[in-house]
């Protein structure tokens, strides 16, 4: 496999995870402009950012241990689907999480094969 | 009459509610012009700022629109049950956010006026994937077919008045984000230098 392809497989799930974290962070901005005090705004923002923090934790783990991170992404997708009762719209969030899990697993597989010389 | 079942309609309303929340935040972040870059896909989207008829609170609703001869038109595709539509009937003086600025406007329900089908067709064409999602194909349907499937739709005309003050209230997010990124880069450099020494 070419060096550039390997780099792409390495960076794609990581960059997409950051983009996804940014995407879900946008929804936390709802807390501004609704008349909260400063303290209430900070608290509401932190609560609204919990999904982002979870994605970032999964990303930090997946960066080093792809398989564990992939599992965490699957767990997050499952949690989201169960909380949202698997309504069709919930796949907008759960779908990318599952995709990230697959991409991290693929990265792990490619790197393992390269290390074992297969 | 619509071409979809009530269950599907309910699901689509939920989906659009979430999509609208995202679109509204895009406008508040100052990206309103950019989300109108792909009219065939996403559609042309503006925001109506109206007053809740029960609460008296300011509400913002993103909708698809068409501009014809200087007037702005939009439709309530889920019919007269839409809250924003009922708010407009109660208080027709609104503010509209368009890619070229914010304007005070007066809303009028013109559903029952004659010869409005071409206008409704243009609004639906400008709605991108939304019309297709509910089984309406404005580019290919005949007038009779379109009139039949849009029987419950409401058509609203906005007469633009003077420009409204104000702008995107979340613009500060961009410099804050840039500052955060620069902070991370700076922190990484310091960390790397410490590692080297």
C-alpha cells in the first residue's frame, strides 16, 4: 500500500472525528441569546457540550488505541439510538459515529498488517 | 392532501425541526449567505423572526423562499397547524433575514388569491430536497397534480419594508475558535520544546 494511502487511512478518521465534534458543538450554541445569566450560560453550555466531550474522549483514546476507540464510538452510537428511541432522524448522529468506528478499525487493521508484513 | 402517510409526515416534521435548528444556528453564526450557495440541493433558506401568539416571545423559523418581483414568498408545507404560520396570522409584522440583509416585512396569507400556483411552484422548486422528501415534485408535476398535493399548503407573501438593525449574534464564536486553535498550537510548541530540552 502506498505511503500516501496509509497516511489518508490514518488521518481520515481523526480529522472526521474533529469535524464531527465541531458539528455537534454547534448545537450547544443554542444557550446564547435566551436570557440566561453568565453563570447559567456557562452551566448550560457545559451541559450542552457533554456529547462533544464524549466524542473527544473517544477520539483521544482512539488516536492511540484504535480498537478501543472504535468500540467507544459504537457504544456512543448505541447510547444515542437508545436515548432517541432509534427515530429515523437519530441516524444523522448515530450514522457518523458508526462510520468513525469503522474507519478507526480499518486504520488499525491496515497498520497491523503493515507491522506483521502481511 | 399530501402524498405521504401521517406517520411519515410526523417523522419528517421531527427531522425538519432538527434541521431547522441547525440552519438557524448557521444564520446566527453569520453563515446565512453560504447556506444558500446550493439552491438545488439545500434550497433557498431565509429566517422569519416572529412573535409567539401565546407567549409573546421572539421566535425564529428558517423556511424556504422565493423572491418574485421584489416580494418574498414562502409556504407552510404542513398546513395551517404550523405554529409559525399561526403566529404570522396573529402578528403579521415580522422581520426576515435574507442573504442580502435583514428587513422588516409585512406577512399576508395569499393562499386563496387567484393564480398563485406558479408562485407556489417556484417556492417548492427553491425548497431543494424538502419538497421531494414529502413526495412533491414541482419540476415535473402538472398544474392539476401540484394543486391536488398542495391543497393544504399555505402561501405567504412578505412585503419588504425598511432594513432592520442587528446582525448575526454568534459572530464572536469565530475569533474565539481561532484563539483556541492558536492556543493549542502554542501549547504544543512549548510542550515540544520542553521535550527537546
